[in-house]
């Protein structure tokens, strides 16, 4: 099982230099994957959680590809309805080629109603739009003469039953975000049920979990995977491996944009995990 890191590409503490240091840190610690998130318009509902500056993911990953050598680069998640699917297919294929096959494209249907409105898109149809865009991206990539022949891993996010069905239909991996372990176990069982009797197998499993290290154990049914002492986090990773996870993405962002002013804190947490993971 491989480990990745969700890097904040937004917030008051984020700039070119900090993003550079994030990339250097993630790669130097031996993590396999670096992912960034996606928004196009910083409407009030977006800016409350992910304030400016917000660095567009394809632009950011293209730059990071030039200053890294080994680490895979991805989106967690690209809001697929925001861009024409043929543009997404083209940008992803070009970035995958220029980075020597290091792109992982994680996609989702989005949540910010005001941002959809600002882009002139119907928020209530975001699920159907996502399905349509996935079909179009897959069809474009099938034309290997125009888009290259190296497969791009396509991770489909979504914690709802509709998201599970979408991952089964279109995804190379299912990419749920920030859940408890009991919920993930139950969801994996639901996904298995969705593929029973079908020709296609269940997609791979690549969850994104929190990373919040504490001195004392965190208990209770609402404890998220990745939350607690280092021993608890390592046990969570072992349990996810048993559930079939191919890659687990660690997300050290706790929800307060002011955290981006103190990147040394998540770097220390990641170093602690990396040391135990490779021991």
C-alpha cells in the first residue's frame, strides 16, 4: 500500500515558495503521491473554507512536475462539471505525458452551489453532468492517436450511493474522503454488492483520510480514520490495507485556513508517519 499527501493549494500562508517546500518535503519523506484540490471561483461559500490565494490545480501540478522527479501528482478532487470534458481530457493527457506518467486524476461532482451559479452551471444536475463528462473523458482518451497511449489512473470520489455507483461504472479507483473506519467497511460491502453478478470488478480503493496526531488516544464512534495517536494512525493504515486500499492519501489540513501560515506543523506530523511507515 502506498501513501500520499493532500497539500493545501490555498489560504493566507500559501505562495510559490511554500508550495515548493511542500513538494520538496513530500518527495523527500518518501511519499508516493501529492494531490491538490480544485475551485475556480472563490464565491462566499468557497472562500469561507478555502480563501485566496487559490492556485488552479492543473497550473500548479504542471509547475510542480518540473520541480519534482519521483512523486506522483494528482487532484483530490477536480470538480468535473466546471470545465469542458474535452479540455479536461487534453490537459490531463498533456500533463501525464510531460510528467513522464505521474498524473492521477481524481474527480468529483462538487458541493459549492454559489460557485456552480457563478459558472452558469445547474447545481441540481451536477451528478448527471459528472457522469456525462466522465463518459466524454473516457471516450477521448480511447483515441490513443490524439491523447497518447499511457493510461491515466482515474479516481472517482463521492461518499453517497450515487458516488459508489459512479466509481464502479467509470473509476479505476474509488476515492472517498475523510470518513470513519466503520463507515468505510460498510461502504466497501455496499460496493461489493453493486458489482456482484456484473462483468466488471469493483474498482481499486484509494481513500483520503485526515491526519491529526494527538498525545492522548481519541475514542468514540465519531473518530475519523487518521485521527489520534501515532499508534492509532498506524493501526488505521493497517486496517485500510486489510480493506484492500491500494493508496491512502493523508490530509493534514484541519479546516482552519490560518493553519496554512504554519506548514511546519503538518510537516512534522508527516515526518512522524513516514518514520513509522518505513521502520
